[in-house]
């Protein structure tokens, strides 16, 4: 029975897609965390604004 192989999005390491690959599609927890960190950075890209709250009346 063949198991599909995917490549880790982070380091391109081949990962067997089965129950033992806990961090699929990543090869390891480390690669998974790196990827999540990059997503977080993207979402934190907020333009500079004044700290004054906008008042709406
Ligand atoms: Zn990896």
C-alpha cells in the first residue's frame, strides 16, 4: 500500500502523509512553527497610524 509523499513547505523535505507524520505537511514541529510565525508576521503588517482613537459622532 503506497502512501503519498508531500514536501515540507518550509524546507522541501519529503514527508510521508500518514498518521505518524504529526506535523504534515511539515516535516517537523520546527518547520510548522516557522511557517505559523511567517503568517503571523504577515497579519501584523499594519500601516503606521496615530495612536489617537477616531471619534465618531
Ligand atoms: Zn521541514
